[in-house]
C-alpha cells in the first residue's frame, strides 16, 4: 500500500505545482490575443456621408475626377471601436495628394475624419492611381485612390518586354520571365497568353489565368511562368501576348534551345577543338607518303646520325630527317595555346564617357566662359555652341553663327574660351559640345545667360513612347567585321494638349555601363494631341563592334526608351587572324630550321668511287650484299 500511497501523493503535488504555471501561460496567451485584437480593431476608409461609422455598403477606395490644375477634396475616416485611444500615422504615395494631418490620435469608440486634397496634375497624363497609407499599433492599411484627368487625351498602350526563357533550376521544364508595362495614360486590365512554336509545330498554348486586374499608367509588373512540359530537344520561339480593351495589344518573344547534350562553350569547346585536331593528325600521320612529304618537314629537323650500307660502305649524305628535339607534340600544343589565347582575349578597355565643365555658371552677352572637357576621343574635332530652350528643338535653338571649334589632345582633353552670344530661343540655355566626324558624342552643360529672357519649355512637347523594338539582323559581312546595323522602330504618342511638329530626337549607343554617345536626329512630321506616330531611326555601330550594347532614344532631357542589343563577335576576323598566325608560325619555324641546316656542322663526304648513293627516302631498302 505504501508505494501506491506515495505515487498518489507525488501526482497531487506535481498537479498543484503545474497549475499556476499553466495559468500564467494561459493568461499570457490571452493578453497577446487581446493585444492583437486591439491593434486590429481600428480601420481606415473613405469617409461616408451622413453615417456615424463606415458600413459594409460604403466606399472602400477614393475615386476623383477633374481637369488639369483643379483642386479636389475628400475625407479619410479613421474608426477606433476599442476602449482606449489609438495613435495613427498617415502618408500619401503620390506628391499630388496632400493630407490635413500626418499624425492623428483617435479617442476610444470615436471616428476621426482627416481631410485630403488632390491637385490634378497638368502634364497631360490620363488615369492615375495612388494610395493613402495608415500605420499604427504594428499594422498598416492602404486605401486606394484613383484619379481621372478629364480633358486629357486617352492613349492606351501596352508593352511586353524582357522576355527570357531558361531551364528550371531543378531540371524539370523551363521558366518564362517577362515584364508587362503600361506605356499609355489609362488604367488597363491586360489579358495574357503564352505560345511556343518549335520545329515540329506548336508545343505550348496557354492563357494565363491570374491576369492583371488593374495596371496603372507607367507601371511595370514582372511575371514568372513555369513551363513544366518544355521539350528537351527542340528549337522554339516563345511569344507572350498582352491584350486589353479598346484594341490594345502587344507581344514579345524570345528563343529557347533546350539541347541538353550540347557541350557548353568554353572549356568544353577548347577540349573539343583539341580532340578534333589530335584525331585529324592521327589519321593523316598514318599515311606515310603525306607524313614523309609534309608533316615531317614541318615538325622535324635535319642532322640525324649518318647511315652506312654494310656492303657498299658508302655513307648516305642525304639521310632522312630525324625528329626535332622539341617534338611535334610541343609545337602543336604551342600553336593551339596561341589560338586559345587569341580567342579568349578581351577587348581593349574603353574610357568613361565625355565630360564638360564651365569656369562659371552665369555669364552675360559678349562675355567669355572657359569650357573644359575630358574623356573625349583623342584628336577629335568638336563644335561648341550656346543653345536656348534646353535644346529641345535641336540645333535650331543654337547660335550656330557664333560657334567655335576645338581639337582634343592626345589625352582626350581640351580647354577653349567661348564668347557668349544671344541664342535665338529663350533660356533655359546650355553649352552644347558635339563631335564633327566619327562616332557621335555630345554633352550639354547648363549656362545662365544674364539678361536673356527665360520661359518654360513649351508644354506641347510631351511625347511618350508607347512601343519600341529593334529590327533587322546581321549579314554575312558583319561576321567579317562590317559595321552592325539595326532599325529602331518607336511608336510615340503626344500626351500634351498641343501638336508637336518636326520633333528632334537624340539616338545614343552605349557599350555595357558606359555613357551613351548621342547623335541628333530630326523627324519630319506632326504628331497631333492625343495621336500617335511611328518613328524609325537607323542605328550603326563601329566596324568590329561586339558585346552588350544599349540603344537609347532621348527627347529633350528625358530618355524615352533604352533597348538592349547583344552584338555577336565577328568570328570571321578571329578565324582570319588564327589562320594568319598559324601560317606565320609555320613559316618562322621553316626559316629557323633552314638557318640551322645552313649554319650547322656537316659530316665529310667520302669518295664514292662509282658506288651508288642510297636515296634519302629509302634507307636500308637495298638487297643484301652477295
């Protein structure tokens, strides 16, 4: 009985000691739950009309509409149904939204209305979207705000950019990445579709189920789609299509070649070349005639030991060449190493983009400013002009008759004094420096011309890019170093209230992360307000250019578009230099062996006494003596 009694007493003691701990844990959990309930109790929504608190049928977002420059007002309601006051912070996600208060303390069981003001932007854009963000008690709430600019031309436009297809990390299928961009000025709800066409037909046709509900103007959304049943051996073209109401449609494509058995370029490619060379040499070496007449003359040297016929006793002075001490393998490896170094050599480093500076930011008409530049091409001829209107209209805004020229030094620097004329257009003014010949380079630096009128840049110059792409392909001559060419096709839309006539653009090309080299291009035509136009520019790089390039289009001081361009290496030029290097190496080797043969010691020539001399190409082939 004693063991049972002791066990019962121990159980009672343990239960009594555990009860307070369990009660404390339960109380702590209840306190946390209550704290969470209190933190989640407050709410934010547009203020209702005529009710004490927002109900289920009230607004959940703001919607305002007005003409450019109009001031619209509304109220944000903050409700606190708990028994204690709450402190909340407010902020707007757009600069055209003003809040009456940034911090609000809402009393217990009360509602606080915060006024907000929306100033309709006058830059010509249409629908806009933003939000009012409320934070407090460790929680954040966003109240959406939609703004419709009445009277602005509606230009809906979509773009599908940066389409990339790659194999999945787990080796199962492929991954399709792309970006959907709203380049217009209205809110769109695009529908997305995927399609892939291979050598044997269509291998993918899918409609994206979770399409975008609302894409605001100027917003880009990155998306990733999984393609589980991607082919393992095919060459496909994947196309992503986006469509919205009003006939808006855009597409983008990318190529994908999932050949799993292809050896990667690099170390595997070098090993493959070496293997092919060794195989070909083994086949050729087995043919004695070709070996004796070609290979041995290239990879061997003279002066082998003299051979004497046992019967005739004559020494053969035209012996067959012996192997070179260095061996043919060493020469072959050296040649292949030179080829590999030539192929893997990187291009020469390119200096940073050109830069300009003035000795003073303001000057009057007739006075002089000193223009200093660096980073330009050595020996380049440059023009220096003073231009008005931020050079939006191109060189038509410049004092061309009062321009100056300068030639850069061997270090790409220059220093030139420029007399400030009166530009034909009002300021804001710039000093425009550009190259005359060769690769186009241009840089502008602001200059205040004292006494010259200053007016804002014309409001009608509001062009936006609705679509852009690079067209064309490299020809056979490009493979041998000809200049790569493309066509930049851009669809621009006039988002302003006035027509734009004969706009002047700047087309720039840049390699890698370097600054673009701009070239002025004038497009002849008129883009009415709310209309679009197709603009085409020819783009040409320098001969032999290769690597990652970027083609940019600039209007005024705004870069409208930047399209990537991956230029392939001119392998024909590389092959030419490889062959030339091989021929030169073989020629030098033969010349060196010729000098060694001429200058080296020669064995004495014995009297043959009418005895025949063994031919050099068949030692030991005569019949034995009688």
